[in-house]
């Protein structure tokens, strides 16, 4: 059963505080909607989840032209 707050929403903080084995077990019990809720409310740097691809309708060249940067360039400039 999912760890829920009194209002019925997921208790993200409690889930993230679980030891890895219990965390994996808890995540396995979530419904698809609960997983979407979990991922939408999770701060970017708190995830134990693998990276997920996000589909876009533009090319890398388009993004670079709009001012985007490559990770390698950012690291090399630090």
C-alpha cells in the first residue's frame, strides 16, 4: 500500500526517506497515476529513478540556436 498523507496524496518525503530495498518495494505497489504524481512532485535532485527521455519536436541545432548549451561545454567552462 502506498504511503499517503491524510489528504490522500502521496507522502513524497516519507517515500524518499525509505531504505533502497523498501523504496523499491513501495514504488512497485504504486498505480500508474500515483507514479505520475510522484514524478511530477519530486524535486529534480531527489530522484532515485533513472533518467527519462523527453520527446520534443525540435532538433539539437534548433535548441542551440535558441541559446541552449551542451553539457560538455558547460563543464569545460567551469
